[in-house]
C-alpha cells in the first residue's frame, strides 16, 4: 500500500485548524495538528471534531492532535501558522517581536524532527518570518517558502470579479513584493477571460481595487476583530497540494531571491514553480517602470523588518539567559 504524505500543521488556531480541514477534505495526506495551548487539548479537540466530520464529508485520512513534536517526525510538509494574529489597529511590524520568538522555537524543533520537509510559513509578518525559518532550520532555500501571494491574488481576483460581475474562475492575477501594505498587484499581468483587466476597468477605479487588495487583511480584522482564516487556509492548502502532488503550479509565493529581481538575499513574493522539491524555480519577467518602483519599495520594507529582527536578536543575546 502506498504511504500517505504526512502533513504537520503547527498552530491549532483559526488558520491552522481551517487549513487542516481544507487539506483533509482534499485528501492530501495524513494530518498532524500540533499546538502547545492547553497541553495539546486544543489540537486534540479540533482533530477529533474534524474526524467526526469525515464520515459525512467523505474524506479518509489519519488525524492526530498533539503538543508533542515526536508525533510530527518525518513529515513531508510542515505548515507554520503558530503565533499571535493581528488585532485591530496593529501593524504587521508590531507582530515581529512576539512571532519571531514563536517561529524560532518551532523552526528549532522541525529542524530535527522533519529534516527533509518542505516548510510553508503562514505566520505574520510573513516575509520576515519565512526568512527566520530559513535561518534557523538551515534547510535549502527552495524547501522554505512563505504563503502570501496565493492569498493576496485570491483577494485581487475576488474584487475584480465583483467589480465586473463575472465568475472568479475567469479572472487570473499576479502580485509581487512583501505581504502587507506595500504588496504590488500587477494590473499588467491580470486578465479576465484572457482580456487584460486594464482594458475593462478605468485606471482610477483599478487603483482603488488594488488598494483594497493591499488592505484586504486589515479590512477583515476591522470587521471580525481577528485575522482572516478561510482564504488564508484555502491558499495554504493549494500550496500543500502543489508539493504533495508535485503539480508544478506557477504561484506567487514568498521565496528566497538573491540575484533574481536584484533582491539581494531576502524572502519576497515572486512567481515560482511549486512542486515536490518546494520552489523548483523562480520565474522572472519584465515589469512596467511603475511596477518596478513599487516592487523595489516593497523589497525595502521587507529588508527593514529583517534588519529590525536582527536588532531584536542582538538585544536578547546581550541580556543573556534569564534566571528566575
């Protein structure tokens, strides 16, 4: 009998649990949901609930809820959603200090328990957290990737479809740069049924839709007082599927770019081919002058976050171990 892929999701909050639901429903593999909260009871409770949905929804996979990384050993894919979600009025930058500690701790564990895994990072601030996982695990750069662009393009596609009164299935979009306020939705690479979107929507209105896409996460936070989770989970599932089924999907993901796009050694959103090995290649293409300017600004904001993270590390190291 063929061995099922093993997928670990770290963090049993809204995004993690909904990702587990999406992946289980798509029968992508056996699922391990791990969370230290309440001694693992949160993860155990949610997987038990999910297991009881299986007979109704017709999916069949092994589901494990735990707080013990031993249960995650030899995972094929590890998804990191652990960390504090955004609160109303909170910037992604404000999440940096708290979530850098959480993500560092997770990366140290999976480095030993699943040394051959492809790691998909979802925790915000996304690009900086993906960089941190790469630094701590020491995994090859192609096996550490961030989920942002799939979510952001889905938001862009949804808003374009709403504007034009067409099916989302006929809208394609591309988006580059850091995840957050400086992301760069590319109107020049977005089409509806093959027709360039800038031939269908006036420039001023298109600019408003682009801005709404940038503010997509914040808009949801302001309404439900916590972060989005249905769309982030669906986006993450699409990336997990691309890896476990070796689909070679061309998707916008946060990937390590050195010479590519002149980034110089940072994780930023770019089009990649995603398959069994993770990021199998980065696709480069010509941007308009305005898009290039916006992309450079976005990369600079990622650099600043990574620099701030390094400064925080230096402060923590200078204080030394704490004794209570």
